[in-house]
């Protein structure tokens, strides 16, 4: 049986690492998002929301909105 799980990660990104973050923006390029974009994971992985840790409360609010929207329209993976 396949189940969907929601995992929250906090990652550190070296914005001067040209391999991991060539554009210097850790919100669009980091080790996790790069793996998702390159289809490295065996099963589908979807980014729900990415933000800085200092924006924690806004991040929670936006994540909740995105998940509820995806559930409403049946587009959550």
C-alpha cells in the first residue's frame, strides 16, 4: 500500500557553492530541490512551499493553504 507523507526539513545552503546553488538563491536551488528537479527520488516528490526559517509563521500559513488547495482540487501528488 502506498501512503503519502508530509516531511518538513530544515537545510543549510552555501549560497557561494556554484554546484548546489549556481544562481545564489537558496529558495530556488538547494540540495533538496535539485534532487526533486532531477528526479533522483524513486517515487514522486513534490515541493509544497519553500521559505527562509526566519519566515516560519508565514511558511506554516502558506503551506497549509497550498495543501488545502491541492486536496480540494485533487492535485496533491
